[in-house]
C-alpha cells in the first residue's frame, strides 16, 4: 500500500477511535499538513507507531478538556498528577483502539507505551505531520498530530 493510502487509513481510524473513547460531543475540524517544530500548549501524550507505517500519534488536550473527559467517564474532577496520568491513559486508549480498527482493515500497527509531556514543548524530528483539530461544544480544542517517519 502507498504511504498516502496508509496515512488516510490511520487518519480515519484515529477519528473513529476518538468517537469510541471520548464520551462527550465534539466536532472534527479539517486536517492540515504542518511543518516542524510543533509547539504544544500545556500537556500531551506521545505514542510511537510501528508496523505497516512508522510514526507517532500525539494527543494534545488541555487540562480543562482532560477534566471534562474525566468527569464524563468517572464522575470526578481530574487535576494535578492525576491529569498527567489520565492523559497517558487517554492516549493509550485512543492508540489501542486505533490499532484494533486498522487490524480489521488488514493494516498492522503496534504502539509504544505512552510518554506524557507537560508545559510548552516543541516537537522536532518528523518528515511530515497531520494536525486534526477536535473542537468541543464549549469551543475548547484538542489537537491530534500524526507524524509520518517512513513506510516499512
């Protein structure tokens, strides 16, 4: 399969995974191709992807979004160290579900353990990346980044 086909499959599966994992209403906005460096706002989780394609999935919510998702899933506020831990778990759930969706389409991807990054951080080291903004009803944005390193 071509890189473009794999990227499209991964982008579609990522959106599908998000709708399965996140129990609050949101709207997926148009994806955009971005250049490095990418600067995160306050918190993100990075998960490596390897298999039919090599890259990374970066889920960049805000602390407010993490709290809202936590309230919807568990009925409690998520803040502080718990927010950092939950951000990692949220990324793990999205990436794991993504791999399950892709496996049904004949594409094999494995994921790395989640790496949570806090504060303003710049990401370098990717050839190309797609940014998918996800907007919640209150206007808050969660950004998904899919970086593409190479095709195996």
